[in-house]
C-alpha cells in the first residue's frame, strides 16, 4: 500500500504543527466554543478540541478529524512531548479504518489504536489470543483489544471524549454538540479496537524517572516514541489488519525496525 499521499511539507500543508499547537484552554472556567483564524475550538475545563484540521508530524500530515490537548496530560519538564497533541483521531484513507493516537495520562506516553468492523476475521479476538503466525508486527506487540467504549452523553463532554477509544461522533464533524449517543457514525457502530502502547523497557516514559524499576534506557537505547513514530505504527497496524481482512499478503512495514520484544522484561523477555 502506497502512503505517499499522506506525506506533505510542513510549510505547504497549512496544518497544525508542534510549534503552532499549544493548549488553548487555561483553567477550569474555560468552557464553550470559539473560533480563531477559521479554526473551531471546543473547550471544557482544561481540555481543548480542534476539529477537522491537518496535524503535521515530521514529514507526514494527517487529515485529523479531532485533535485534543489536555492540561496536565504530560509533564512540564522539557521534552519532545511538550508540543504534541494528547489525542488525534482520523480515518486512514488507505485501509478505511478509524485510527487514534492517544496519550496515557498515568505515564505521559503515547499509544495507538485501530478499529475494525464486524466483518473482520479478528473481530472480538483478545490481543493475546491472536496466533503469532498471522504476522502482526507493531511496537511492543498488541496490548489492547476491546469493543468501542461507551459513547457520549446527550450533552457532549469534551473531557471524556479525550480519553475514549471509539469513533469520532458525526456531530463533531458539523462542529455541533452531540445530541444523543446515536450521533456516532452508523457504519462500524460496534468496531473492535486493537492497540499498542509505548511504555516498554526500551521506551522513555515522560513520567517515569530513569532510576525507577524497569527502566533500562541506557542499556537498550531507550527513546521517547513521539507522535510521528506512533502515527507510523498506527498506519502499519491498519495496513496489516486490512490485509488480513482482504486475505492479502502482509504489506511491508514502513519506518525503523521494531525493538526486539525479548528486551521487555515486563513480558518475560
């Protein structure tokens, strides 16, 4: 699968970059909707949501449906994470699957998710029950498998949606509050999500000190897995899941080689 059309220049894309994207809410009293330079911003407390904006990571641009920033989701100490979004949701044009990159608030690291429809052969499979011979390769292996989490309440809560692994509500595409849980897209209404996390022994976790148990960064070359890396892994996973649904050969991975899972002491390596 050729993903060249997903790549664009930061200068020419007109998209949201790390340098340009900063939290636009500043306190619990900030709630409502504003517009700035044609950008619609929804806010609830310390959570801000930008709708239908390109999101630029390295040399890749994603046509994001939703981009969230959550106050306090990542540490204030210097690091690559400071300019990143805390959740980005989009539909991958190549596979047709819904995709999410989301920050885990307990460690400040990123995780990635891909939702597959009921027609998919792996729908309903637990992550650890998928036979290795199927050939799914993603950072750290699959660690998440679950049906869509509960949809929005009649009055949409931006703060809750920022932590939810589920479809983008149709109403958000129209820049309006969701009126009912059925505001979620009717297609793939019960998608099954597979995901991975960047919180392994060979990963730098923003909220974990190097001296803490399980951190072997200096020994194994641990690095922080930034939004560009996680996005690429999400797209690799989507391409693999699409090939499985189509009965096609597994596509070649894009990006750097994966760290050996055997380095991760948490999973018996």
